[in-house]
């Protein structure tokens, strides 16, 4: 492997290791200086790549995310949802996620496409662990984790900014999500069942599936809702954790 990349995070699962790398790349732009002279300038941007090392294990990767892979690998398309084609298509359209993922098994390496997006590598302890993710947040995981779809009970989910359906992870293993902010800017709020948490939907990255969630206006009544200046919000109750991205709009 070339040494222009720097490893910034990693987690090891059962027969699969997930490594996150980054490197700098200049972004050039053409400008015109004094007396009509042209010049090129630009600021370096940070680019990230995910590397999955398989040692007899298997992993799922979001379709279209592959850059290259090598080794003794078996590659197949895995259906994330049961049911007929129409049911899967509806879930996919509602959640923003594909109804399928690409499964890599065997021995070798899988590299994702370089991107300026942020990634977070985390782990589910299972077997009862379950997380519900923001739309389009799922990126990769061990195949021991099931990727499903969570459906909200009301049409408010469509208008919340997060969709009527959201990706749901169940099981044990390592997973990777796309995030709008670096990992050190993610805030985890623990709920013990005695209080509730109210969150603007755009700031919610993921939450424990054990929580009770309501999608509603911040205040009751159409006139009051218009005066508040707020759209629909998530209201969390119960025991679990909510991960927020408070700096995403800065």
C-alpha cells in the first residue's frame, strides 16, 4: 500500500477489519491577476477512504461505494429486505437507502471510493442491539449485522427531513456510517427513562431502537406551530442513546 494515506481509525471484527484513511489533495482553480496574468491557486482538501481487510470473514458495502478489491474474494449482491420487488422498492425509496448491499467474503482487501465525507467506525455488542440511522447514513458493516428498514407510524416522518422509513441495524459486529461532522463533534445523549429529548430532525444521526419516538410539531396547533418558526421535531422517550451532530450547520 502506498504511504500517502494516513490511518486515522480502525476496528476489528470476526474475520474482518475496518480501517479509515485520509490524505490531502489540492483543489486547483484558475484566476486572473494583475495585467491579465493567469494563475492557478487552491486550498488542500482532506479525502478519506475505507479499507476492509477480510481474513475469512465477510462484509457488506453500500452499492456504488467500491473503488477496487483484490485477493481471493467472493462477491455477491445481498438483499437487505424480505418480500417482493415492489415492497423492497417502496422501502428503498422511503428510506433513501438501497434495498441491496454488495457482500464481499474470503481473503483480501476492499477499498471504497475516495470522498471528502466524514465516517465513523463503531461496534454493536448484540445480540439485542439495534440502531436506527439517519437517511443515507449506512455505509458498511460486518455481515453478522442485519440491515433492515424502520417505518415510522405517521406520515410526519416524510416531512421531518429524515423520511418515513429509516435504515435499521440489528446484531453484533462493526459498522461504518457517513456523518456530516467529525466523530469528535458528535454528541451522545443518554436517556434513563425519566426525561424526554426534543431534537430538530436534521441533527439526529442515529439512536437506540429501544427508544419510543414521536414525530410532531414543536408546539400543538397549526397557528402556534407557525409562530414557533420550527418544523417537525423528534421527541425521544425511554431508555437508550441518541447521537446528535450539533455543528453540522456551521
